[in-house]
C-alpha cells in the first residue's frame, strides 16, 4: 500500500494505467484507474473514463483533484512512492484515506 494526499472521497477498484501523455487515450479503457505524474486539461477525455485518478504530483487544489471532485471519482494526489511499475495491475484507490493498494 502507498499513501498520498486524499483529494476526492470514495473508493474504486480497477486496472491501473500509467499514462505519460494525453495522446495515449486509446490505451485507456472505461473503468481503468488513471495514474499520471500530473494532469492538465488535455487529459479530460481520459479522466472522463477513469474510475479513479492517482497522481505523483499536486495537491488538493491541483487539476486532478478539482476535476475528480467535479466528476465524483476518487482521487489521491502527491503519491511519493513511484508506482509506475504497477501499470496493468488491479488496485483499489481510497480517495478519503489517500491510499492506493494492490489487490490480491
């Protein structure tokens, strides 16, 4: 389990997808968990399909945090541990606690 800052309450389970660029929208399926270093408005098409959002940078007022609250999806920001190698694994995101955990 890794910890970050809680940014939008709720829990979601899905496949973690590390997206380096908003151009990778075709690699992202509805219900996946978005992992990005940070998000920008260019990420909105991916964010609309995400079950949850996780970022390595940002805070409670970051783009990812604000958009996730607007969309009603869990969000954890400022995850300091690099979890890019979790790409493709099933995870559970708890936006109220600020945790991301691999599922068994």
